[in-house]
């Protein structure tokens, strides 16, 4: 099997690449992997085993049609992670999000069609559904994105669906909840709080901290993506949840404890514009159809993540 992974130098993409090369998923033993990554501020080749004999790294933009048409032929599958992914940045630089997430996805799908790629997994997010006060979203829920990031991801989901419906390209969409794990860029909540607290610096908590997110370990997300690639159905969307709901305040309190930091380092700051109150995924479909079950418990996983940042202080540039 030959898999091309876009955005493979980022947080989740690199976990997926490392796990495929390690033979962690059924059916990927001996697989060859090509990573296409632009190496924006969020990409880091140190996330990848660059000398691995079954890994080829191509620095490139998913909006670059010529590069994709040169690189894609011969690949059985594409797993598409490349995106601008940070909600806060999308509030001030939305054009970058529309360009990469919408135009980049369309360019990639068009090239996959022309290069006769077998299957494409389009990796999306629960944020496309908006915010939900009670209950959980199934895949049938309407898309009501609130941030420019979520809107650009929703746009890319619709483009993906259209390439299946119009052209018969085998595209499968996944929508996952918030990921945590090692190698995540220090701009995101858990790494930002962890690295600040380990350095004795204050942490900025948006508003009253009561926004709820559902957390999943990045290893469970990647296992689910591989299940969708190998056992999923063309044209289908699969929600992927971790099952652990926490308020941001609860996360902050847990990290204060794990880092041995004083509560005085917790600073309430003005809330993010349009901040969604709660995300919650109903992932019955992937559990019943494909046999997905998350394996990592949040408490153990979070302690491991803190230990990873403690042991790898120079992996990412220090926070501004
Ligand atoms: P990330 O920001 O850590 O990594 C994104 C990667 O894409 C980087 O390596 C970057 O260099 C690359 N990239 C950006 N623009 C590119 C372009 N134009 N061409 C080629 N490469 C480009 O993101 P992540 O957290 O690993 O998220 C990966 C995917 O998973 C995204 O599509 C995101 O929407 C989705 N997702 C993320 C989460 C989460 O909690 N992090 C949850 C659900 C879904």
C-alpha cells in the first residue's frame, strides 16, 4: 500500500505517519508513505522519522496543482490533514484559511481524480456543526460553523462531498473532536498551558472558562482514520469522539496540578470572539459500523503529555 499524507509534518498528520510506518494499524504493514507538507509555522520535520526507508518527504503546497500531479500518481490512498488549524489565527487571517482549507482541498481532490487515486480520507472537525448546549451531533446534523476556521472546514467538507457525488471519487469524511497528545504546536490550549506552567509563566483562560470541549487522544483519532480508510464506505461521513467532556477551567486546573504550579498563574482574559460554548459528538456510526473504540483514558493521556513537554523543552520554539 502506498499512502500520500498531506500535512504530515503537523500534529495529527505526523502521528498518523509515525503509526503507519510502525505498523500500528491492521493492513498498513510495509506501507510506503509520502508526505506533502508546506512547512508553515505549524509544520516541523522533527515530528517525523525523516530517515525512515519507507518515508518520502516532499515540501509543497496543496494549492500547487503541478506539484500534486507530479507526486500523486502511483498512490493507492490519500489521507488529507493539511489545513490552517488554529481558530484564533482565523479571526485575523481568514484568507489563509479559505485558501488552504477550501481551495487547497479542491485542488487536491481534482488532482486525485486525474491521478486515479483509489481512496481519499478528508480529515475534518466537529467544529463544522457549530455549538450545542445539550445532546450530541450525529453526522446528519446541519453544518452551522461559527468561526472562519470552522467555516473553511465546512466548505472543504462540501467540496469533498461534491467530488464523490459528481465525479464518483471515493472520498470519505471524518469529523473529530479536540485532539491532545505529544508533538502539538505550543499555540494550542493544552501545550500552551503546559509549557507556560512548566516555565512558571501565567496562563490565559478565555472568559469564565466554562466552554466545554470533548477530548480524544491523537492515537485514537489516527486509529479511527485508518479504520475509515480500510473499512469505511465511499461518500460517507464518520464522527469520531473521545467521550471525555471537560470545561477549559477543568483542563486548566488539571494542568496546574500536573505541572505542580500555583493557582495564581491562572489569568482570566477577555473571551475569544464568537467563542463556541460546547462541542459534543455522537459517534455511534463509526463504533457500530467499523468497530471503533477509543483506548486511551484522558487522565493517563494528559499526564503523559505533560511528561512529554517536560522532557522535550526544545521541540517547539518558546511561546511568544
Ligand atoms: P497542524 O496545524 O498541527 O498541522 C497542519 C499541517 O498542515 C502543518 O504541518 C502545515 O505545515 C501543513 N500545511 C498547512 N497549510 C498547508 C498547505 N497549503 N499545503 C501543504 N501543507 C500545509 O494541524 P492538526 O492539529 O494536526 O490538524 C490536522 C487536521 O485535522 C486539520 O485538517 C484539522 O482541521 C483537523 N482536526 C484537528 C483537530 C485538533 O484538535 N487539532 C480536531 C479535529 C480535526
